[in-house]
C-alpha cells in the first residue's frame, strides 16, 4: 500500500482487514464517541501498523484497568523519562504507568474532559504547563486507575511538575520522591564518569544516584514482595535496550530517507512509547518492530508521502496540540530530527556494569537535568548528522524552562549549524493560533528555499 | 569590590563565604532600581538576581538550584563568562543522599572560593561568627492585627507594603517569605566546632523549612506552630508572576490555616505604594478583618 495521510474514518477501513491484531484493536472512531474529538481533525498514516499504534495509545486506560483487575501492581512513575520504568518492568506482575501523559488529554479531548477546569478550580491555572491536566486526572479518577505506588523525581526538574506533584501528594496520594541532582560539568580535579553520549560528568553525582536507586530498589522489593535482584534488573535493561534500538532504527530510517516515509505525528507517538511503553512493554516492542519494517519497506520501494522537496525540520519540545505535527507536512516541511525532551531515552543503557550503576548513568544523561547548553550540543550534533535545514523550538505555555532555553538553544544552533530557527508557542488547543503557526512555518520554509 | 562574593539564597551560609576571606554580599541587599522591566515567563525575582549579578563587580557570584527558574537564570548568567558557582540544593531532605549532597556542595564551594583567591576556611572564626548571630525576637505588638507575610522573597520595595499594612492598624508579626524568619538557621555551636560540614548541613539545609522542598511538610509544620504561638489574625501572600512553587500552594495555605487570606501577585518593578488596585484590595481586606 502506498503511504499517505488519511482521516480517522479512512484509517478505520482497515478494521477487520488485518489478521492477528490484539484484542484492544477496534474502530478508532469509538474513541471519538468517548470524547477524543481531536481525532476528527488529525490526519494519520494509512498503514496497518499506524492503525495498531493508535489503538494501542488510545486504549491505555482500559488496559490499565484490566491489569488492575488481573492483580498487577501499578506504579506511577512521575517526572521520569526512562529510569524507574525500566526498574519496574523488570519485576514480574508489575507495570509502570506515566501519569505525566495526561499532558495530552486536553488536546485529544479538545478540552471536553474538563481536566484543565479541575486544575483551575484547584488554583493551578494557565500559568502552569499543560501537565496540570494530570492534577485534574487525579481528582476525577476518570482517565487512569489510581496507581498503587507513586514515585517521582525531584531536584533538577521543572517547577511546574514539582509544584503540581506536591499538590497531588497533599491531596492524599503519597509520593516517594527521589533526588535527581542538577548534572554539572566536572571540575578539573574531580573524578569523572562518561555519560551515555560520552561526555564526562562528576563521578560523585553518579554515586548519589546509585544510592537513590538502591533505596528505591528496596522500596520496590518491599511493595511487590519480589526480590529485585541484579539479575532481573539486568534482564529489564536488556529488554529496554531492545526498544531503544528499535526506536533508534526507526528515527534513523525516517530522518535519513529521501522523502517522508512516516508522518511527524506517528513518529512523535513512537518516541513516547519508548519512554514508558504505554503500560505494555511487550506490545511496544512488537509495534516499534513493525513500524521499522514498514518504513524500511517504504524506503526500499521509494514510497514517499508528498513530494521529496520538503524542507527538513528539526523539532525541539513536544507539542501540546498534536494537530501541529500534521501542519508541518501541510506546509511543505518534514520532520528530520527531534528533541522531544527525551533524547537520552534513545541511548543504550550499558549492560556490562552493575544495573543500578547503568540506570544512574541513564538518568544523568537526561539533558533536562543539566543545562540548555548541553541540550543544544546534542541538537547540533544530530542536525549535522541528519542534515536538517531548519529548527523549530516549540514553546510550551507556562513551562518554567521555556522562557530560558529557547534563547540559548537558538543562539547555539545558529552559530554552530548556520540554519534558521523559529520559536512557536503551542497550547493544548492551538486552533486560534493556527494562522500564526502556519505563517511562521511557511516563512521558515521560504528562508530555507532562499538560502 | 574584588574581595566580595555575591550570593542569592537562604541555603548559602554567608559565614562560609566569610571564613574564606571574602565579604558576602546578599543579592537582596542590592539596589533594585536598575531593574525596569521583567521578561515574559520569567520570575521577576529570579531575573532581578540575574541583573544584580550582571552589575556586580566583585570576585564571584553564587547561585543555587533551589528552583528551576533560579537554576536556569544562572545558566544565562554563566554565558557571560563570569565567575559563577552554582550550588546544587537538593529538593528532598529526608534521606542521607540529600544531606550528603549538601555537605559535598559546601566542600566544592570551599574549593571554588580558594581558587578564586580566598583563603583556607578558618573554622574557629566560623564558630565566633555564629556566636554573635542572634535570632531576632518576635516583633512586639499592641492592638494591631497580626499578619503573617508569605510568598516570594521580600525586597526593598516591600517597605511600601509594610507601610500600607501599618496604615490599617496591622503589623507583620511573622515573616514567612522565602528568605524571612524561617531562613534563619539554628546552629548548635558545639556540633559546629566538632564537625562544621555536618552541622551546617543540618542547620542550613535539613532543618530549613522551605516551600520548595519535597515534600514540603516541614514548612507547614513550622508555620503552623508559629501562627499559633503568635496569634496570627490573617495571612498575606505575595507571589511573583510565573512562580509555580508559591502559586501552587495558595489553596493549601488557605485550607490549612483557616485564616483570612489575601493573595496578590506583584512584579518587582511595581511598588505596592503605586499599585492602586492592591491598595483597594488591602483596604477591603482589612475592613473585613
Ligand atoms: S512540559 Fe516542561 S514544564 Fe511541563 S512538565 Fe514537561 S518538562 Fe515540566
Ligand atoms: S519567587 Fe518562586 S520562582 Fe522566584 S526564585 Fe522564589 S521560588 Fe523561584
């Protein structure tokens, strides 16, 4: 089948035509009836794997409830991009769940879920980033079952999340906090350790994290009744690396292809799977593998979406309104490089050192815990590798990091890579700003075409 | 000016700077007139600290990671190439790792100060400095309404706020702002002499009640005690725009203390004296009281 972008109704025509799909698959339109109205405004990749991917994403709540009913232990891993979920999935009968994912509910439900209103009522207004929807979800208990245990990182994290998580705890949902130090450059006399990207970091900070993860390991043991041995953790890391490898392959194939082999929207969803596995690590692996197969097949057959002259755009930060990902292609651009704030979850976790040491390295490699300069360095490296022609930094309304990082990243990228940069702000429902976003994307394309 | 070190937070012991041969300068004590306009999305207080650092002509500047805004503003400042120390302040405090981090950061600060031209730490002097440091007595109050002030750090424009409050026969009897009374450490001199790192980590970090800590129950426990001890009648919370840390806690403060509460958001560029809306709100608040 030649790839193209289709409506949700058209994608639903695949229903019943693909054998061997899991039970959670059904017509996507059923979710519209449940309130996911944004689906009617989005365009989707027309492949069978896209159909499965979207079904997987949109059934997380049901699958979590089934897991609860089946007696699984559910751990809410908050403000954690790829560390505690790895530990959690190492433990039998336990699943990690990512409450932060409520970030996208206001968009998907076009605000009809009332989560932002709930947050407003609790004094968490639009001066906070869209993650405030998570607070609403804890209040309504409608979007996910309350986890059995909440584990949240603190320290070098955004103020938005830290403040909201504190409110959640004060509402009677106990949280186990762990300390994520601000990762700094080592001083000349300090012992260092290489992070996942090879850059040196202070060894002492690595030791702090090992201590923290040792504490969490004991907690997990106590709560689940399972011995969280090095052996099972190592197996969990191996599994996680498989997922990371698949995502890596997917990104490389998509970014380095001659034309669009996967729309930006589906790539964003695929990246999200890799950090928390959408509450099912086995299914995540199958889906990512099939996505890799699909895009490789498209490359081999020269099947592209749209024409090959699309401007190659590197995108920084996730978009609160998924529709904006579609717009990129509508205005003659394609996604070639991303930093959706979890690039560290792409790197392989070392398998040749004790597992807690390896996980500590993974946590330290999160560029959100160091500075925007370090983040920009990775972005520049990727831009040069991929050949991205422009950079878009999407600002997240209210986010405590966004007022600072845009300036730093854009200056460094302009200087190091010599490509044009724009910043756009994307709220959860960007409809009123679409003209503005469209003009900015089109102008960016025009500038690239002139250069 | 070259022997001065500018610091920005309650977690940085000025005495520690002093025993390395530098004169500590609290950013808060600097002239704030240089700051005319705050930027979108940035806590004006954090931005003010950034401007103060830019204007400072001393040996070095010390920022902390206490909140994300401060952590990130220090990065902007570091791009100027200035001598900067960013002290990592853990948000958690109930575990040994966090206390260990603070102690290590004191040691790292010490090395930094020595490399910046300071001396080896004079620990004897440290004890003397704390001997002379007295916690202020609670203010004496007559028939005035007793107010607890909370929120972002008080800066010199607050004298306008204090005057306005006094005009309504009220007095600030508890300064629970970010760098107010709660930020004054309680140091055990004997322990300080025995193990300065551990005692400073306890007094300046582990026992420091702070709304930004996770969890922040220490803050509420202390305030609750003080509100009761001082018979507080009402609470005024002044937050800075874009400060999530304080902003998120307003409903909780209201709920826990069950006292009349006035919350307002103010930029550092606007003096309360010139804010007619605030004046009206204060008037109405005190009338209701
Ligand atoms: S979007 Fe930014 S501000 Fe919001 S929770 Fe994520 S990291 Fe924090
Ligand atoms: S007022 Fe708020 S944002 Fe500003 S420095 Fe204090 S805690 Fe940080």
